[in-house]
């Protein structure tokens, strides 16, 4: 399955944070979503074969990496209070025709 | 711009009743639609995925229908149980590269 670390994180405004995701084995695509309390997840960006392949309405201080070992990172610089949310990663296998996205348990980020 | 809406936002039913959850979307040109379940503070579990060419999908007590022309999908859960208590989210994919657009979800409580 898809795993994420850490499960919870507390940061202060202005700091930087790195969230990690381990995709399901054999999946070549990872997507990151931000879910504020009481809302549906919002698409941040997607990585396919280690290249960013689409971005939602998020500023450049949100960046990512995808590694050869099926892991990926979400980096957020200059944290703001509104960045407090559950961050979800989802992996899928692009090109199979039926691309169910499998979600990890999420990382809960609190910015003080 | 695609907008996904779920009504009602919350629903409480006694055990044994059938659940009917609604999802509407504004742009009928979708690639597929997926229903997820989310337990409090947790990630998303995929329940059913309906391709744009399909009218419905079934899995056990779950049945999801899709009417693209009217921009609607309905998730039916038969004979509800307390373990069905969760938030149910629908998400549409409008293109082949996997970005999901979510509704805000319907929070379901099944009382014993």
C-alpha cells in the first residue's frame, strides 16, 4: 500500500517542511492533495516518471520530487497558517487504462 | 471550470436503512468518477470507480450510478450498519492524467 511519514507535524509560520510518501510498488505516478478541515482534497501537483505533470492552484513554494525507488516528497517553504491541513499522496499506474488512485493515510500538518 | 457538489453535507440514519448519497458535477465531459470513504483523520479508501462509458458499478452492498448527461452520480448503500459511519467523497477526473476534483463530502452517521 501507500505509506506516508510523518503522521503528524507541528511547525511555526515561516519554517519549511518536507513530507514523504512511499507509493505502491510498480506505480509510476504520484499525486499530492491538500485537505483542509471539512473540505474535500485539493490537487497540488502530480509527478509522472519524476517530472511534474500538472499543478493545481498552489504557489511555487509548494514543490516536489519523485525518486527511482517509488518514493516522493512534498516540500513547503515559508509556511503560512493556512497551510495547516491533512496532506495526502496518491499513487497510480498511468497507461493501464483503469487508473484508480490509491491514497495514503496522510500527514496532518499544524502551522502555529 | 469543473465544480463538484455533494448534498446533503451530513446525514444520520438508523441501522438497516438504505443510504442514498448524491454527487453532481457541472461539466459532463468526464473521464471517470470515483467514490471514496474517509474515516476521521484518515486517508481515503476507494469504494467504486465508474468509467465515463459505464452507467453503474456494484460491489457488495454498494452500488454507484452515473448519468453524465445530467451531471449526477448516486451512491447507494444497502442495509446500512454502524460501521458505515464515515465521510463519503466523490471525485471526478476530467482528463486522462489523473487529477481528481473532489466534492466536500457527505458525513454519514448510522445509529444502532
